[in-house]
């Protein structure tokens, strides 16, 4: 076969990272279609592993395994760790057994445990049985902890020192262990029972004198987490103190692993995505939403839609109970969607900021009453501003001043009600152990719809003297 031209790796200086990744993916797909494997290898040489992973994910499924096989063994391991779990599983099915073992055996334990969480139990047992005893033990350790805890996401690959060691001996130890450690920027000091007694940064170590001991320069006041700590708490801790890693200890204060900042970034993204899905009433779980079977997607989304459908029947009942008012002034019905729609939007805004504040602990030092009062006042301001506009607009539309005033005053009351409910319900559900993001949306909609219509039609009855 005639050798195809290898595309130039040079790109315009102004190209964005997203455009570069798309360029790599499209050129890689073109070269694989042409079976120009040498050109594809050359294309990937200057590309970062995370970008290679994204390029492979963007390939047709039939090409993903071919593109992955072009990588060197060491690069393949790092790229594999950055692939989406669904692509990882596909590659496992396509590879020969030994190919899989070579990659999985050399993955970092925390990434391997995350992969095993996604694989069928039968496949996990087969892979574990054929791994090296050291890696099997490290993986089994992590899988033994509850999901979404520090123990599950930590890595046991860290560097531990002893207080009595000299700096020169410690540096020699680091050189010997650096390739097997997740990070060397933080060093951990343990006693004979592996209990954590102090920490030390690499900077302080290299700045010390060779004859000094680790005990002379280490920090004895440190922050650590228990193995059963929630992963979101660990992420917030690292974010708060700007750590690169945090040590994980068991109930006897023995050091069992570390959680690094790169894992925390994944956790924060995962938790934020989960909250956003929950706010929309979408139970996404741990799956990639856009790679989930459509029937499964519909089944997850229909739950809260059914709840909202049922609760909206209450609104229908309220409207029917006020038929006498609507029959006398039919134009009132035209403004119902406007009022409850605006109220729902105001409530959603309040619940969003409160739920986010709860999750980030931004409002941890404030009482629920203070936050709710603040949102109620904000709702009043919003209601007054919107009410003035709607009053004028309603008058221009139908020329009835009394109806216009009723709509405007109702909007003020509904805005206050919606913002208060939007702020209060997340606190209520959080206090009784429910996810406020998932539970608040349907209840806010119900409160605003039912009470909003009641307020509007009863106010109309009073103002219009019906």
C-alpha cells in the first residue's frame, strides 16, 4: 500500500483546545480509515494522554480499539485511565485476555477500583484472579470500602518516611519509590505501627541540611480524613486548604492511603453534575447520561414528571372551585399561566442558590431563618418590580384597571411565596435526610401553582367585589 502523507502536527497559534482536540480526532479517524497506522502513530506523539483519550472516545466504536492499540504500553495505561467507563468496558471486550491484564495490572489502584465498579462482577473476579498479588491486594483494599467514601477513592501509593531518618536517607528512599507513588510533593511520616505522626513537603525536605532528621523538620499538626468520610467532604477539604493531597487514616490513625487533587476535580464535577440533574428531576445515577439507553433515560425522567402531573391536578381542582369568579370575569384566566410561571421561576432561582450554598457549605454559618428571610425580601423586591411592569402590560392588553391591579398585586404575593418556599424547602428536606436538589423542584412547583392560583382568584374576588 502506498504510504499516505502524515498530517502536520503544527496548528495555528490561535486555535483553542477544543478545536485542537476535534482536529486530532478527525485526522485520526481519517488515517485509520486509510489504514495509515504509521501516520496515526506520528499524529498522536505530541498529544497529551487526556486529549488522546477524548479523541479515541470520539471515534466510531469499530475504530476505538484500533486507535488504542497504536499507543505504546506506558502511554496506553495513562490514556486508558482517562477514558470514559463505557469505552473502557468496550475495549476490555475487544482485547485479548493478556492485553487487558497488562493494562489493568499497571493502572493506579484508585483508577482500577473505579473501573471495577463499572464492570460486571464476573469480569472483575476474572481480572482480580489473574493480577499480581500486590496489585490484587491494593485493589481489594479499596473495593472493601463503601462507595463514595475516602477509602474507595484513595490510592495506597504514597511515600512514607520515619522520624529518625536523616534527610539524605529520605531523599534516597524517595528516588527509589518515586515511580511507584501517586505524588512525591507531600511526604508522610509514620511510626512503627504505621500511625501517621506528621507530614512534610518535598520543598522543606530539599531545603534542609543532609544531617538533619525528618523529626526535626516535619509538621506535627496536620489535617487527615477517616476512611469512611464522604468523598464530597474530602473534596471540600482539599479545596478549602488548597492541598495537593490529603492523608486517609483508619480508626487507629494508621495511614492507609491518600486522596489527590486530580481525583477531587473528578469528584467535584461528578457531584455538580448530580446536583444539576437532580434540580431538573433527572435521576442520572452514576451513568453517563448521553450514553445511557433511551428507555432507561425515559424511565428515570418519568418519575418526577409523574409526580408533577399528579400535583398539577390539585391546581386544576382549585381552578374549578373558582369557576364562578372566572365565569364573571373571563379575562382573569388569561393571566394564570403568567403568574404561576413567573412564580415557578422565582422559586427555582431561590432553591438553586440555597441548594448550592448548602452543598458548598457557604451558608453553613448562617441560620436557616436568616437565609429564608433574605430570599423572601429578595422575592418582594422582584415581585414589586415585575408587578409594576405586569400591571401596566395587563392594562394595555384589556383596558380593565381593576383586573390589572389584581394581577400586579398577585404577582407580588406569589413572588414572595415562591422565593420563601424555594429557600425553605431545601432546608426542610436536608434536615430530614433527603436530597434537597431532587426533592425541592416538584414541591416548589406544587406550592406555587396551588397557592398562587388561590391567592390570585381570591384577591380578584375581593378587588372586583364578585
